[in-house]
C-alpha cells in the first residue's frame, strides 16, 4: 500500500522506506501537468501546431500561446491576415481541475468554427464533458500512463488524445446507456452489442 503524505508533512502511516505520493495528485489541487516533450513532438509532426492556449511562460509548446492571465477560454483561436480569416492548429493540455470541461467545450466549439484542435486529456470516460464533446471527435487512447514534465513517476490517471476537426463527426455513433437501460437491454437480449435493425 502506498502512503499519501498530507500537505502538513505527516509521516508515512505504512512505515519507513515506502514511497510517498502527494495527496494533490489524486485531487483537483494539482492542475498543471506539463506535456511530455516526446509526445508533443510526435503530434506536432502530424498537426504542425501554432497555438498553445493553456500555457505558462515556462512551458509553452508554441510561439503563440496564452497564459492563465490572458485566459485562453476568452480568446479567439483564429486570426486575420489582411482580409482573410485564418485558423490556428491548436494543442490543448488544459489544467486538470474542475475547469477541464470548459476547455473541452471551447476546443470543440473552436473546431466547428474552422480550427483543428488536439487535446491531451485524462481519460475520464465517466464525465459529462467526455460524452458531450469527446465522443464527437477522434479519440486516440494512450497505452500505459504518461510521465508529465520532469516527474519521476507516472500520472495517477490514464490519458487520451482527442482531435476535433472542422464539422467532423465520428463514423461510429455511441449512445451512452444508464445503468437501468443497460440492465433492461441485457435481460431482453443475450448480446446487447448486436446492431439493431
């Protein structure tokens, strides 16, 4: 069992020599998870990013970026060149707190205006933002767990890449089922995954 060190600096309750993890890793206290450079570089080869709307001066991945003070949620993710409107190719690694749903919604909405937006997200398939927005994009599941920034240990959550493109809709439609609907369908049919005709 892994002991969790309180912010007050309490001793590990499981004994000496056990590795301690910061409690904030399992809560919304720790919001900034710096993108692993190798992962960003691979995605950048494909998408050629030119905007990072969730950056700090020390971890920006693109020449054009917005800090917390500039608030990328309030900024346009497009720009003008003369009379021509141009769209950024956006990389989003949002703060992983309670605001993540707002970032996912913004990413989807900006994509429907013309941007290509690639998001690095915690694979939280039980959230409203996942069902409302992520299922409308292309999802690439990341095998294993990432090591963010200069961390020695992997993140305590799995990750995924979600790509939103201009008016793109996935080929496969997934309808979330409530527990009650699932149990009813399971009872009525031995194979609930058969396509209905």
